C-alpha cells in the first residue's frame, strides 16, 4: 500500500535527496527525454490513515537516507537478484 505523509516532492527534489544520501553530485544523473504523460508530481491523500492514528516516525528525507543506506549495506542480498533479472 502507498501511505501518504503530507509530503509532495518533485522528481528532481527526490533525485537531489538520493544524491545527497550517496554523497554524489549532479554529474551522476543521466537525463532522458520525458515520456508521454510524464508525471510531474505524486500526491497521496493522508486523511484516512490519519483517522487510524498513523503518523510518520521519520521525515521524508530521513526515510530516503535510511533506504539508501540499506541498499548500500545489503548489496550482497540485492545485487544477485538484479543480475538474475538482467540475464532473462
């Protein structure tokens, strides 16, 4: 399920957060032409989940940093899966 937390970020803002978490700069980004119907933003309603008493435990930026760090720390787990998909 997608659960909103009241954050709206552009694709570019999310890219910048990920780059910062990796200690990389904009030179790591490969720009491509937008596809037809390209989404400029994603927004998820938060009212229903708030009624259940849910609230985010960390900020959006912290959550991205934790996710990126998990991928850095667990490469041995996910890299073979990626290779298996690439070799199909």
